[in-house]
C-alpha cells in the first residue's frame, strides 16, 4: 500500500543539498555587487534565509525526474532556480495579499518596514509600510533575476539552456496572468463557476508547483516528447488535486495543525471549488442566504457553521472527496505510462500523489 513516506524521505535527503547550493550561488553572485549599494546587501542574506525555510519540493522534483531519466546533465542549478522563482513569487504574493507572516516569520516587506521605523522613528507607520512594500518588491525582483542566473550559469549545452529558459518564461508568464485573475476575483462579488476555478488551479498552482519542475527534469533527462506531454498532464492533474485538498483544509482543517482558524477560506471570501459547487447545488432561497453571508465583511462562527452545514447537506464534501480519489488514480495511471529508467522514481512520484491527497496541513 502506497504511503507518503517515500516522498517525505526524499525531501529530507535532498533539501539540505539544494539549500547548500542555493546559498553558495547567492553568496557568489553577491560578490559581483560588493561595491554597489552595500546597504542593500541584506537582500541577499534575507533571500537565502527566506528560501531555505521552504519544503523545496519544486527543486526536488527537478532532481527526481532528471535522475529518473538517468540524465547526463547536472540538475542542481536548475533545482536552485526553481526555488528562487518560488521565493520571488511568494515575496510578491505576501505584499499583494497583505500577509504579514510567511512560514512563521515576518514577511520580507514587513522586515523592511520594521527596519525603516527603527532607523527613522518619526516616520509615520503608513509611510514606513509603503517603503517596506517597495523594498519587498525590489527583493522579489532580485531573487527572480538570480533564478535566471542559476540557469544561464549552469554547465549545460546552450541548446538545453534555451529549452529550459523558454519553458520557464512561458510558465511564469502564465502564473503572472493567473495571479492577476485571482486579484480581480478578490475585488468581485461574482463567484466563478467550477470550470473557471479549475483553470485557475492549473495556471496558478499546478503549472509552477508541479508541471514546470517535472518538465525541467524531463528536459534535462532528454525525455521523449510523448513523456514530456505525459508529465505536463501529470503536473496539471496533480495541481488540481493539491489545490482541492488545500481548499478543504482551509474550510475543515484542524486549526492546531494548519495554524489557521476553521473556515479561514470562507472568512476571507476565497473563490474555491467548494464555494462554487455549493452555489451550483443550492436552491434559489438558499442561494440568496449564501450570498448574503458571503457579502458580510466580518463573518461570525455561526455564518461559517451555516455555510459548512449547507455544504455537508448538499454533498459538496463527499463529492469532492470522490473527485480527489479520481484525480489520484489518474495521476498514478499517468506515472505508470512514463518511460523512466529508475523504478524508484515512479514510486516516489506516487508517494507524492498520496501525500497531496491525504495531507493535513
């Protein structure tokens, strides 16, 4: 019986290696700028600490697939690039969402705002926050440029670098456009339908969390076009599975484990598949009640119980649990069709599927 242990063991083994290489790359790059704007060099150290606190699953997938195809190329620089791209997106995401905490620490923009206030206590809080956000944007930009440097500086044939860069540019552009759509949804009272939400799950989560690192590893391993197409479908499907589970945890997750209050996604009016499915299933009078609750700025515990109760009554949770199982089976079938050179790679990928389907945080 498949469990999550294999992927967890693999991440435990590979994360220190990626962290070490990432820090070395940033420290080496920092030397090129040692005589330029030295007060801003905290961008490099903060980028290192920020990146090293992540799970590094994206970088790990690059290495896993590259090794799975018995690549003759070094995959570590590309794994590092994936983690740097992840960091740049999160640094900017925290500013857009106004999230003050990331991975248990103050967000990068909050760190800079605090520094500014310490140096200039007379500055109004609003201005300090503005400058903190501006510096946070700059740091995110720098980290993204370092991600590209990791690829261009890798010991790889130029033709391989071009393929990698073309894929990275395409996927990050998709993420940017999907993020714009997500922001626009946040300002709208309209609830997208299930089809639109699934598209968002693929473009914002699936493509850069799973599809991109799987494809980069496949390119490094000279995978066939057939396998690259399969990896693309696998990444997209896994992204949907991952996000459905994430939404479930945002509604029903244990606060002691997730670190978020029960029903946090409902309180924040996040446009999830659970909410769109509920609106597709309720009767007209119930729909009006749901929309009234959703229109509230601050939702009470009773409001959350009302929404989750309706979801249970109309089979939203049970239907989406079946969808999770279907997606997991589809992922396993796609993995079985890959022409991998190492059997353990398939097992670790299936363990990842299991982890995404059953995780509790």
